[in-house]
């Protein structure tokens, strides 16, 4: 879809019109990534066995309807993936949702989207590190999860700072290992179910234990979307992808579909095999983080539990490694546009990594991950907080589709003397109105059902962002007055 734009708010509309940074300019990112590379990065960020760490939390929250939770979450994220696919064609730049909201809604909304996404991008690695810590604790119970968590943060941060050139190759190997382990679990679970039957009704993972609760499912969805966070990081590679924005859009949608199928299958089988009820699990929050491992141990054997634990520990650590890199890209993009301190836009000449941004992100991640690891409900609380930031950014993404295709993009076309949305004909009622509105409605519903702690932290973070934005606008106004 060709993109053109006007000159109203020069930075936002101009960037959209120009299609992003020039990859041939000196110092620009090189377009070397293929479709397979994008898919591998997306699935590595997500992790094929992402539900393992939060299975118990979701089973307890949803009253046993854990698979229904993932089906709803997949539909909700499909709307988000569609909006990403639309906007990556409008503004194919690093910074992802920050760049899209900036193009579709303006400079201020772009900053708010980036600010809320920052909460998500900084804490996603913390959750992944906590998953790794829990998995390693299951293997070596004598060592507390927070120790393993801190060790994972330190090791992967050092690797990120070194600018590991073989990351893509190693990432592919880790992803292949996770998929093999998942296949072993699926086959073993089916064998056990055929031989001994299920612990509960075959429809229980879809309908819940004791009746279906819409509120309980939506509350769990606010945590379940954590499993999908990372697929959107594919959009951060828009300036490094050969084949244009269409390749990025296709990778986003493919990654989501593959992940949704994997998540639904594994949670359905685990829920059928789980030896305790959802109510019992809800009464024992300290056991929720290891519920999947306990289920595998009870139903199949310790050998598979240990295999899953090792896979999850390694996979989560590499997901955190990639997540930390994505956080650095967001901080770099915002600093490049002078929305964050300029020091964040500095790139190390030797490693090619934004070292200062990575170190800042690592400190926040370390504090959050270790703090959560020391609490019985730390995983639940940290997961919800991460999601509020991500969901708010997703809401602004959906609004950006509406803003660009129905207002700002068309206004730019009229200035340029052309017709149609972004040069590609009239806006589509389905893709540019119905889908983003549906996605926005789902986002609002999930945020309303999030925990009070998550809402409070998200609200405080949003307020802090608005204060920063006001200070920036005030500084620009004073500078303009002084020049006048």
C-alpha cells in the first residue's frame, strides 16, 4: 500500500509519508532479515511453551477454563496483529507502536504510546527471567528462585552488552529445542489420556469447573496476553527487513496463529491431567507458578518434568535476552526523536549495541524480577502490571488505525492532491474501523478486569508520562518564545 502524507505535524506525518528511515544512509540499520528470521525472532520472544509459567495462575483465575482464556486472548490479539499489519505499512520504522501512534494520532499520543509500551518492554524480560528462575528452582529446590532469577539477568545482560553476533543462529537452535520438547509433552499427554483417562470432564478446560464465568475468564485474559507479548516486537525490525513492510505484516499474523495453536493445545492437555482442582490451586498461590511442572510430574514422570523445566529455563532466558534488546530499540527510537535523554540514542561502535539504554533497562529488570521472585504472588502481580502497559499501548495502536486511515492520512492526501486512504483507495470499513474498534473494546474490557495493583501501577506510570510530556511541551514553548 503506497503511503503519502502532508506536512501538518511535520515529524509524525512526514515520517509516515517518507516510509521511515533510509536504510542506505550512513549509520542506518541494514535490511538483512528474511521472513524466516522474523518468524523465528517472534516465536523466540513469545516462547512456544510460554503458558508453562502462568498455567497455574490462569487455571486458578479462570475457575478452570484455561483453554477458553487462550482462545479469547488469541482473538483479542488477532485484532492487535491486524492493526500492527496496517500501521507497519504506514510507518515502517523502529519504535513499533510509538512510531504508529505518532503517525496516526500525533506527537503527544505517540509519546504516551511509547511511554506505556516502555513499561511493557522493560518488564517483559523481568517476567521471562522469573520464569527461568522458577524452572531452575524446580530442578534445584535448595536454591531460591530469586537467586536463579538474578543470575539469569546478569548473564544475559553481559551477553547483550557484548553484542553477540551469533544471537540469531543460537536463537533458532533454542527455538527448535523448545518445539521438540513441546512435541514430546503432547505425545506423552495423549498416551496417558488414552490409557488412564482425564482428571476432569473433556470440556472443562473450555467451560470451567462448576460453570463458565465471563468475569473470571476476562480477568485471566489480562494475564494470558502476556504469553503473546513479543510477537509485536517483530514490527521493531521494520528498518532491518528486506522485502518491505508486507513481509513484516505477514510475519506478525503468522506468528500469532502459530502461537495461538500451540498455547491452546498444551493448556488443554495440561488442564485435563492436572491432579488438583482450580479452586484448590486458587487457595494455594505459592503453588501456582509450578503447577504445570507438578502436573507433568504426576501424570507422566519426573523425567519429562525435568526436560520441560530445562527447556523453559533456557527458552525464558533467551526470550528475556531478546526482550531486553527490543526494549533497547524502543528507548533508542524515542531518544532519537528527542523524547528521552539523548544519551539513550548512543550506539557502541565496537558492539553495535545501545549500551546505555541496555544497562538502564537491565537495572529496572533486575529490581522487578528479583522483587517478584521473593513474593508468593509475585508472578501474578508482575504479569498483570506488564499487561496494563502493553494493553494501553495496544489501545493507542487501534486508535492510530482509526486516526490515520480516516483523518490524518486522508488529510495528507488532500494536501497532496490525491484521493484515497494513504494512496491505496478508500479506507476499509472492516480493517480500518470494525477490527480496530473491536480490538479497542477488548483492550478496555481486559484492563477493567485487571488487578487493582496493576491498574494503580499503570495509572501512576501513565500520570508520570503525562507530566514528562507536559514538561517537554513547556520547554519547547519557552524555547520558541526566546527565539521569537
